[in-house]
C-alpha cells in the first residue's frame, strides 16, 4: 500500500503537516516524563541520605518551575 502512494510535493507536504505536530507532542510528553523521573530521583536520594520531610520541602520549593523561580520564606 505504501509503495502505491504517489510521492509528489503535495503528498510530502501533507505528511509533513501532520508529522511535525505529532513529533512536537511526543517530544513534550517525553520531556515531562524525564523531568518527573529526575524529580523522583532527587527525592529518593534525599530520603536515602536520611533527610526529613521538613528538610526536603524547602529544597523542592526552591526549584525552578516553568521558568519562574519560587521563593522560600
């Protein structure tokens, strides 16, 4: 079936129009998954070092989130 498709400029343009947003969505989801994995690894390492929840909370609150810095009081 794929060999029967006429690969001209219009077909390639349509494929690109659909492929670019799909790749962008997959990249965004992948980025979020990797970010959460990193956060979980950080939390796990802090717990393994014996840090209490009261010590971990300010560290997590100080992390940069969505390009905006959270301030701790």
